[in-house]
């Protein structure tokens, strides 16, 4: 007994280490006890088939995000631990871990199915679902102790038959089929299903079984196969020497050395050297298993013990193997998927090329349109500039003509009408002296007429100065503006303070006239509309610019409303400033006074051009 314990103890330690790392749970939130499901996988977790089954299961269960389910996985590696003592230790461990803690058991793979059949008392009374087992294993399962609580998702024989027919369609000259399989119980069950599928073609095909050979001999034998042969790979977990392998790794070595096409019944082998065809999909089997679990959680248990997994098959081919063995792709069945195709650069990037081409066409059209629009805009801008230049010339001619006419009228008033009025006033004064002896009434009336004539003469003189300020030419801008402000203050009884920080001798004549007219028109508008108590006029000479500010504390106005009221005062001021290439702005609001700001560039060359452009000069 002690010797037996010494033998079993290392085995238990060996088993506990991988199981402790491969067992985990997907636990739902507290308050939802849920169904406790245990998944027993035949292989280690890193086996390709195991990964695909688990992936498909999770994809199916993800359809119910609020699923009340406790899911546990155990990866048994049954093809590796085949001894009786190891199996007994595994059973003991599972019983200790899950006794009374499982509501539903799922076995994945042939080895797990045979394990549950052998140890049917491990989970007494617990429903069992088997997945990934050949249909030929059904008879043994129907007579097992699990039959009353068993459901199966089987690999249908129809998939094997379809793969067999696909081989003959792609390789009609095939005369020999070499079966590569292992000697484990799982290998033998799957190899038996393949033999049964080819049994009906015994008169046409020679079926050669290489299962009893070591892996090295199998590879050597397949390297020198006749041209009318194919290789059918089942699974090879254990070879004739008892060595354990991963079937996918064996298949890769087999495909590299085999001189004939290699076929297999599982799509996880696609890309490892098989040609392809109708195959059983472990990922889809995992999804189907997940759907069955969801139905069971809702109380809908399968009505049939054996569920034929017809919906777990796919038809796929490897383009590299088709090309390697000279198989015409036109022989492939309709709806087949061809993977690993070496497509041309055009086929691979066709959508990008088309997209880039369309983008280039659109960009070219856009560029052409933009160039056309730009040219139209340039022509329009050139026409607008020409019109503006013509308008400025016309405005300049108009202003010059206006100034000449005002100068003529000023001379007429000053030299003619004012002199005549003065003469009449003198004659009236003489008449007043002569009539003093006649009586007191007549001289008084004549004196009144004389005074009115004198006032009229003064008004004519003032009008003459406003029409053409000779003082501007004679004394300069500074004195002319001071005189203008002084007359405004005397006439309107409103102080007008004029501050000039500029040398009037340096100011060109046309700018001086513009500034004088703007100030004159501004004072006229203030007298007429503003009712101001004070007016401040500031003129500053900065680098290359002359700045003018006319501010009053009067009533102000709404500039937006004034735009729609016809008037020539502000328009005349703005036109004069624009004529000398200056800027004209108004800052005002009702009840807040008004500030007029004018900025004029002092470019001698430009203003000489303007002066030369005036008519009559």
C-alpha cells in the first residue's frame, strides 16, 4: 500500500500543476446564482482546437450579456496522461473539486467523451453534453450509462462524404489514399470514421493505413508517394512509439515532406499544409455548444440526444496548396472560400487605386474650377480696380471743379458784391448826414438801412471766406483752422478748441484743403444738429501720417439710421478723405456725442501725382 502511494503521489502532483493553471470561472454578479457549467476539454488549453472551441462558446454566450452562469474549464490533456493511475488521480481530483458543485457538464473531443463514459459516476445525475465527436461513436454512446442524461453535437458523416467527393472532383485520377493517424483511442475513433467513409469506394480506391508506423517512418513514406495518390490526415496525438504530439505540428511536417496533396477534416488545419474542402469547424461547434447551453438555461433541453452538427461545417481551400499541386480553381464548388490567395497588386489595392484616381480626378476638376474662378475673380478685381481708379479720378475732377467754382464765386462775392454793398453803405451814410436837417425820423430810417447793408456786406465777406479760404493759401492750415474755430465760437457761442501738433508748411496743399473742408463741414454739422457745449479739434503729425480728430459732446446720432437718410455732408467728407487715400471713421451714439477721425498718408510722390492730375494744372 505504501509503495502504491509513493507511485501515485508524483502523478497527483503532475496533474495538479496544469489543472490549477487551466481552471477558471466566469462568475456573474452577486445575487444571481445561475447554472454551474463545467467544460472538460480533451486537450491542453494551448491546442488550436481547444482555443477555437472556447472562442466560439464565448461568442455564443455573449449574446446574453446578463447571463446568470458560472462557467468553469478543465483542460485534461488526456492523450498525454493515459495511464490508469493518472486517470484515477484525475478522477479523484475532479470529484474533490466539483462534487455537488456542477449542474451541467460539457465534454469536448473524443477523449473527453470516452473519459466520461468510463467514469460515468463522476457526476451522477448531471446532464452531459458532448461536442466534437464523430457520428460513428454514436452507437457506443447510445448503449452507455450516460444515455439517459446525454446530448451530443456530432461531426456528421455527411461532411466526411462531402470531403471525399471533393477529393475525387479535384483529383479525378486518384487511385490511392494514404491515411495518417495515431494510435491513441481518440485517434482510432476518428480514423475509424474515415475508413467507413471510404469503404464504399473500395473498388475504385486503394486505402492504405499508415497508423501503425512511427512518425518518422510516416514522413519518409509520404515523401515518395506515386502521383495518383493523396494523403488524408486525421489526428495524431500518439504515434506507434507512444510519443505524444500536437496534431497541427505533425500536419505541418507532413505537408512539407509529402509529395502528394494532403487533406484533413478540420478547418483549424487550413493554412498548415492541407488543400481544404468541406470541413468540420471547431469554432462553429463551440458556438452551437453555446446556443445549447443558453437553451438549457431557459429550460429548453434538446429533444434529441444526438444533434447532427450540419451547421458546423464550412467549405474552404488554401490557394497555395491548390497552386502547389496544380489543382484548377475552376473545379471548386460554388460558394467555396479560397484563402491565402497571392493576388496581384491591382487586385490587392484596386479599391485604393480607384479611390486615389477618383480623388485625383475630383481634385483636378476642383483645381480647374478654382483656376477658372480665380481668373474670373482677378478679371473682376481688375475691372473693379479700374472702376475705382476712374471713380477716384472723377471724384478728384469733381472736387477740383467744385473748388474752382467756389473760388470763382468767392472772388465774385469779394470783389463785386461785397464792394458794391460797401459802396451802397457809404452812400447811405452820406445820405444820412444830408438828411439830418429835414427831420429826426428820416435819418433814423436811413441809418437802419445803412446798418443792414453793413451787416450784409460782412455776411458776404464771411461767405466768400467759406467758399474759398484764401487764408489757407496765404497763412497755412494752422492759422486757417484757428480762424475757422474762432469764427465758429463767436457765431455759435460754443467754444471750439483747436490743437495742432503739426507743421502746416510740411502738409501738401491737397491734404491741407481736405483737412480744412472736413473740419469746416464737421463744424457746420455740429452747429446744425449737435447742440454741443464744447468742440475739440486735434491734429497730429505722426510718421508719414496726419491724424485729425473732431469731437463734440452733443446729441450724437445712430450711425446705422443715418446711412439710410439722404445727405451730402458726411458723404462729401468721406469722398474728400478717400480721394487723398485716407481713412474716415465716425464713433457716435445717441446722447453720447460724436467723434470723427481722419487719417491721411503724407506721401509726397503720391500727392504730387494727385496735384498733377487736377484739371487746369
